[in-house]
C-alpha cells in the first residue's frame, strides 16, 4: 500500500521501520531535513522535507495515489490539520495521534466531522493496556471489538475446572451470563465448535463477551483472575488520569503519589474517590508510609524512565501481584527486558502497534466489505467485522434458517451499541455490525458466510 | 565490516554477468563464430562461482554505508575482470591488461579503445564490447536492486554509492520500483533507437550495437571510422538519442506520470540543453568553412557536441583537425558532462549549477555581510550537506585529474595528448585530442599510465568516493 507518514519522531520511525519491513511504499514528511535524511538513508523510503499539512507538500508526496496517511507529529492540531487536508486532497484513510485530554471528550465528534479514520491517544491507549494487565494479571489474551464493547478472551481451561465435561450449550444458562465460545484449540488442532462440543481440561478456549460478562464468567467458573484490588500509582500525569478513571470504574482502590502540589489538587478534584498523596514517590519512606506492602499492584508512571525502572525494581519483592513500569524510550528494550521487570509498558510501542494493526486490517480489507479483521489464537483464526448494508439478501432472516459455512460462527451482533450474542432466533438488521469468527480465510463480504450453492 | 554480505553481493554480480553473457553467445551462434566458446566458458565460470557464493544468504545481514561503497567499487572491478576473460580466452585481445582496459572502458561507458583495427574482431566480441556499455550505463547494481530481494537499508546504501549526481533522488518510495522504472525507461529508449536506426536502413547488428553504445553513452563503434561511414539520417538519429540519454531520467519519469510542470522546472535539464545549443552555435560558426553546406556544418557540430557532452565519444569526423576554438569548447564540454541521474559521465551539469550558485552566494555575502541566502534548485532549497559534498567532489576531482596527468607524463607525449587522455577517461568519454584523438587509440599507453587510465575510468564512473573508500585503510580496519 502507499502510505504517507508525517512526523519522524520515535513513533514515526518505529512505524516506518515496521511498515517498510511489510513491503509497503512509504513516503515520510518532516520539516527537519536532517531527520528526513537520516530516515531515508536507513530505510527504503522516500523522504520529503516540508510541512505535512501543506497541500503542495502532500501533492509532492503523491497524496492522490495514497491509501493511508498517518500523522504523528508532536502537535495535535498539526496532526488533525494534516488529516483534514489529506482527506480533501487525496481521499485516503487518515490516522492522527491526538494527545491533549481536552480533545478526548470530543474524539467521536472530531472523527466523524473531520472524516478521520482513526484517532489515537497514546496516553489513553497505554492506560487501557495497563488496566487490562491489572484486570487479568493471569495470562489471558484479549482482543477488543466494536470500540471496546466486546472482547474476545482466550484462556486455557485449568485442571479440575468446573468447565471440564460440560457441553458448550450448557455454559450460558449454567453460569447465567451471555457469552459464546467461538474457537477451541485442543492438542494443536483448531476448530470452531458447535453447541455439543464437550470441554476438556487443557483446552484453549476463545470466547466472546462484553467486558462485564467476561468478569462475571471468570468469577463463576472459579478461574482465579487475581484481579487487583488496590493500586499504587507513582506520578500523576496524563496516563495516570486515564488509568485512574478506568480503575475506579472497575471498583479498584487507587492511591496516587505525585510531587506537584497543584497537580495533586487537580487530581483530587477530578477523582474524589482516589487517595492522592503529595510526596516524592522515589522516597522509600513515603512508599512505606503509604503501605506499599499492602498494595496489590504498583504502577510507575513518572516522566523519567530511569526513575520508573529503579522504583519498580525496588517494589518487585514488596508488592503482592503486579508491578507495571512505563518506559518512554524504546531503544533499550532488550536491556530493560533482561532486568526481569514484571510488566513493561512502552506507550510509543502501543501507539505504533495500534496503527500497524489498523494498517494491516485495511490492507486485508482492500476491495472487500470487511470493516476490520483480527487474527486470534496465534493468527490461526480470523475474526471479521462486517456492516450490514440495506442491499443484503439475508436481512431479517433468523440465523437458524441460514445455511452457514463449516467452521464459521456468527459471534456477535452490535445493534446501535447494544451487544447481542446471537442465538438461532436472532437475525441481521440494517446498520448492524456483525462479528464473524472463522478458520476459513478470504471472506470478502457478509454473503460469503453462506454455504456455496 | 561485514565481508560475507559483500561477497554475497559480488556473487550476485557474477550471476547477473553470467546472464548478460548469454546474448554474445547467441550472436556467436548466429554468425557461426568459434570465439563464442570463450563466452560460453566465461559464462559457466561466472555462474558457477556466483551460484556457489549466493547459494545461502549470510546470517549477518548488517549492511551500512561502508559496506555499500566497498561492494559497489568491488563489484565494478570483479565485473571488469570477468568481462575481460572472453577477449583473452578467444585470443582476440591477447594481453590481459589490454583486455581489461577494453572491458573497463566498456563497463564505465568510456569507449576508449586500445584496438587499432576494430573490424578485425568477431561479431560476438563486437557485440559484447557494446553490450558492456549498455550494462554499465544504468549500472549493474541498479539492476540487482531491481531484481534482488534485499533488506531496505542494504538497497539504500548500494544506491547511494552507485547512482551519479550530487544527491540520490528516488522516483517512488521503493528503491526496487525506482530501479525498475529506470530500467524501463532505459530499455524503451534503446528499443526506440534501434527502430529508428532500422528504419534508416542500418543492418540489425549495427543498429543494436550502436544503440547500446548510445543509450549507455559509451562510444565503442564497430567500424574503424566510428560513425563517419553512416548516412546523415543515421548520424542524426544517434545525435538525438545521445542527447536524450544525457538528460536526467527523472525528467522522463515526470513526463510519464504526467507531471509536466515538474519536468519543465528541472533547472539542470534546461542548463544542459542551453549549453548544448550554445556550443553547437559557436562551433558551427567556427567551422563554417570546412563543410559544403550550412546543414552539414550544423549537423557535424551537433553530433560532436552531443557526443562529447553526453560523454558518449562517437565521432563522425576527425575533430582533431578543427580550429582551436572548437577544440577548446569540446574539451570544456568533456568536463561539464551530462545530467545527474542519466547514463552519462563527467562532473555533471547539476554540480556545475550548484557551484555557480555557491559562487553567487559568496559574492552576495561579501557585498552584504549579514545577508542570509538559501540556494535553491528546482524550487527546493539545497541542503548544506549537498553543497559541501559538491564542493569536496569538485576538489577531489581536480586533484585526481592533476595527479593522473602528472603520472602520465612519464610517457613523454605532448601535453595535449596526456591532458585529454585523462579528461577522456576520467569523464568516461573515449576519444581525446592529438595522439588519442578520434582517429587514434589508447594503445600508445603502456605500463603504469595504462593502469592509471583504467583507474580514472572507474573513478569517473563511480564518482570518486566509492573508489577512495575502497582504498582507505580505515575501511578495512577492525
């Protein structure tokens, strides 16, 4: 695909490296000619020095033939402007990085009105990732769909589990929650199971559910999710803000240690339910005084990488469940990995990964009606999101009457934000988004889920 | 230094050379010539050596600037050594140093020959001589870039080392596609010329070899009198195509992709065409008494100017007997050279444009000491780095030139001969003046001067620095 990347900072460079590896045609734009030179001598890309929001520069970068423009400069407004101009000049898909929390409330509006395909807030994305780690500290793989309203969770059925020996159709009623097992891996073999499939110990299950139901389900079946209950956060920056929001919503108790008095007051104003401590998080006395031993999780989110790493090393043997370290610089990940820190979060990586997965999904969906495509279970199973268009033949037909392909499952219907895990009596309606899980690859259209006649 | 990766690339160079040796074999088959076996042997040697080395990709694929520069200059040396083998094996050029001179002259698109009787060569050798021009014109590494699956960084470093001109310019984001487009344009120009020559009644063999020499701006002719024996129409066609091949290929890409404004805006191309027109006018006026008609005068002037400025080196007449003024202009044109990003050699018009603009800036800086001026080309500011490297290139070029002339003096030939011999090889032109003029050849040079001229040809084609990097001890130091 033809891709333009505006802004060659850390994220821009990481994206260039990865997308270049995936054989895309990349043009990079940056106003600093030294940066452009450096990147275009290291990678096989076309470098243009100029302002990425200028029409002429974009024309020079051949915007008319471009599929995706990614704006990751340091300025939010610049990124948005780039996307708007690119959209008008070349009608391509656009991705913008927007950091300022002021815009956060208005992202949906901005996205819709400015016709931007994807807006990424790195701090929000990092906080979502951290929250996920704290929610299921055990190894459970999660993919989110329908803007986070649905999740596909993959987990191994442990020994002596209540699940073993049950047929799939029994699950929902037995545990009284709406969920659907959509893929099973047993002894290396992958299949899309029917209702009569009996679960055994050691099976790898993939199930689709809303986050709420997923939590309930794990509680019911007695899989110890080790959910964290008390969290200590060092540093009160942007990620802390978003993270606290989510953790409080999940009912965890949050303690934030922040140096800056004014910021403490702001935070306490924003989150009355959180405990805000004004103090130096790198002072061990402060940490002991605030009972670091009694916290389940310890998250270091200061601006200084070294401080985060040192603090986490200090906290490793004191905290009960989880230590999360934020590291900004991506260059030394190998060294940091060798330190055996529990979990390390690279916000820049996360941003790059999100953009990459969007680019990959776009590439997969070129020429098809697939909205998004995810690969789950070690990329062996595809989960595809379709939008139901008014022209579809099978609208309003109950699912049980449809002759679906083998190894294919309609896993979820999103009807105006309401999540339906479909049974045989449900049917597609205009405007629904539908998630189909299948081992058959190459589906182009929702009609392709039907058996060939 | 990652030797295994350099060897791997050299292996590919041999593979490609092996493939390029197929056409002369076919020619030998058609004409039933025994010397074809020499080409077959060389081909087998190249392919077996190449395939042996490229059988496995090295584990360590790290490849940086120094690896890029060294492998490019080594590639050209390897290419020339193996390319010389058929001449020696077939006995048509018995001395290896002569054969090497001829092959280097071919690959670097110089066209300087050590043969006094070209017509004595077999058809397949004539074909191979001209074909080396065609291969060398666009660059073997560019060809490898187009076909070989290499990692992004590797490509960039190779391209930077081989492509002529002050800065690397890509047409499209991917080097692979850029290389393919360049070769596409190159093949198209060649085919067009062949067609035009065939229409003029030239035999197919002549049309092919002449076109290879023109497109690569080489200059090996298959007749002893170079191009003088062909009709005015054929000479005219060659004139036009020589000048076309000296134009920056980016211009053609802009035209193909319908960005006419960009093509028209290229200052380098405009300066190039202007220099050509002015030179033709002055020379035609200067030689007006030597030819019967105005048309003939302009035609002869145009052919010689086109041949020299594009560094091709064909000749339709012995310009050695022209008046001094015309000769001086022609020698000046030798240094100017063609456009960057073309198949021609020389200093390159774009470098001269940049140098002239730096001088203007310097003068402005003296008159208004506090003035700040960005030098622009094609509407884009030229980066300081490019200006600096252009200046250094020019200095290095002049020093190498002076050193070569000094080294050549041991032969005790007259100054014009030595001076133009170096100018003709360092700028990849071919014929010089006096004893190395269009009716003579380079066989007068023996021993050290011959190797100096060979080195000059390589230095000129690779634009100095790859060869200097190869010779620098720091490159090889651990």
